[in-house]
């Protein structure tokens, strides 16, 4: 996936990550509450995040900022890769899970101080619109920890439907799908 463009809404700007975002991105990625359902806090340093941004190694990520530049979190599109332990994996003879690429997954991570303000829903709606109308995708995925009621609820409100179970970060997750209307 190439770099995503800026997306302006009434309350915020989605824009490519910039070098100056590294300290706030690091704070987000090392926040235990933010990462509770996302594999745990990152061990990367601010410098490592800065280097990844500078080297353009995070092309599917956008910063979520207010009109005055406050960094609220990150979002974007990632390849939806899941573990498949179903019949195809068993047929392979290995008895181990196979990784299957389903398509593009929307991801959103916001600072806890910004939860319950409607930002997640607003960001998701803009990503869905971009995915269907600009990227011309036929379907989008959401993957949420089975215990993450807030993310699962948001996906349901947005029209995503249950597709299958999977495992990420050694925890059970739900794969949800939204087909283009």
C-alpha cells in the first residue's frame, strides 16, 4: 500500500505520520491501556519510531490530530493476516496454523483520554469511505480481541458482521467483515 493522503473532517485531520510525531506515537504505543488488546506495550524507543517514520516504513499509518495539532492517536489500513487452523491448515499436513491474507483491515488506536468522545467512530467512517470510494475495495475487515467489547461494539454499529475466529498475540480474536454497499 502506498502512502495515504490527508483526510480533513469537521473535528480532526488524518495525515501521514511526520518525524515530529515520534514522541507522541511512542507514548501511544507504550501505553498499557491502549495496548491491552493489541499485544501489550511496545518495547521500541522514541528514536526507533522516529527512524521508522523518517525511513517511510509506516506507510499504512495516519496520525489523528485536532485542528490545533493535538496528536490523538493513529489509524489506517493494514494487511489483514490471520491464523487459519481450519481444514486448509490441517490438509497441509503440518497440523499447524497457516497465515491467510484476507484483504485490508482498518486499525485505530487513540489515547484513553479521547475514548468515548466519538473520535473512533468518526475516524472509522472516514476510513471506510476512503477504502470503498478511493481505494475501490469491495470489503474491509476489522479484527478485535474477543474481550474488547468497545471495539466489537463499534464494529457492529458500523455494520461489520462476524466472519470467523482467529488468534493474535496468543489471544482469541474476532474477524469482522464489512462489504461495500
